[in-house]
């Protein structure tokens, strides 16, 4: 393929994308949210379209003043215009696979989040940490507290015989 023609298409796509981004200036947050599929399509096409084009595609797209806008409308309908349940099912399967071990480990813990929150010693401990502790950090602290409690219970008590 003529690199000259490909460079010409890249330049035109860059100009089209710049103009598109500039057209978004001054839009409200609600307008931008409503345009999310169009923005996503424009960004993806700007980044990937040229690599997908053969010589005939390049020549064809160069016939348009704004090839990005032309292709964007079709690409957006590809993204939003069909049932994605198969892809979503696969994604959910992957999430289950990735997090299954973590959930099984959490279920095996002697104390759950609610049980630790009801523990008066842990509650006092959390109050001393202050309100700035996040829920995730609180769970980490709870795991440390759980480990300390286990270690304390498994140590022999002074004067408890066996000596």
C-alpha cells in the first residue's frame, strides 16, 4: 500500500478527531454522558481504524471529507446494535474464576465482617483508629485482629499448670 495514501488518511482522521474533540467543549456533563457511545466509537476508530484498512479501504475512505464521522456512525451501531449477552456471560465466567478463591477464603474465616463489628474489643479498636478508616482497610485490620486473637488463645496461660 502506498504509505503516502495511508499517511494522508491518518492526517485526515487526526484532523477529524481533533475537530470532534473540540466540538465536545462546552457540553454539559449530561450531554457528554448521553454521547458516551459516540465518544467511545470515535476514540476507538481514531486509534485502530488505519491498522484495519487495506489499500482499497484507504482509497475509499479518502473520498470523504470526514471519514471518521462516516465510519463512526456505523461502528456505534455495531457496538450498541446487537445482543452482547454471550460476551457478558463469558466476562461473568472469568470474574467468577478470578475471584472464587478469594471468596472461599473469606467464607473460611472464623469471623465475618458483621461478627467483628459486633465484637466490643474490635469496636473499641476501630473507634481508636478514627472515622477515616475505609471499609477495605477495616477488613484488613479485622483479619489482623482475628490472627492476634487466635495467637492469644493458643498460648499457654501463666500458672495454668503443666509446668
